[in-house]
């Protein structure tokens, strides 16, 4: 089992920055890929940035390319999401998730059960 705990959310004005953290514990070596997902009220959950842990390949949703960066600290078992130039449309609950298969992806999530582990989420609110 793996436990994921997000932190770092908050309220910022448009143009500001936040860095989210996801602390992982448990059988970390079983995780093939991890990612950051978000869900705004009334909208479907979507993947915004994922990383494949062994080869470091990163994928980003078009809406965040050039603004968000995903990174991992394997020594600390922590996943990060650096978010710059935040816009009101980035307002959402942000979740960290992991998969023991190659189930991580960007874009709409058809079924959250496709990923094996989810954190509880951290709220990001961007005001104009």
C-alpha cells in the first residue's frame, strides 16, 4: 500500500505562484508513474502533469505547458508541482495520484479507479 499526502495549496492572485508537495509513504518502489490531477466544481477530474518515475519522462496538459513543472525527489519520496503564472481557471482541488502500471496521463480522467493511489487533495484558489 501507498499513502499520498498533499500540501502547499492556498489562495493567490492571478500571476502568482504556488508549489504543491506530495509526500509518499509505503511501498514506493511499486509505483510506476505519478501525477497531479485537478478537479474544479462541476467539472471532471483532469490530469495536468505526470512523471514516469524510472525514466523521468514528463507530460503536461496543454493548458499548463510552460507554466507548471513537475519534479520528484526520490530521496525524500516527494512529488512536486511548481505552478507559475496562475490564472483563475487554475482554481481547483489538486490531487496527487500514483499508478503501479502506466495508467498516468494528462487530460480528462475517465475513471479514477484507473490509478491505484490518490491523496486527499489540496485546494488552490486563484483570484483575478
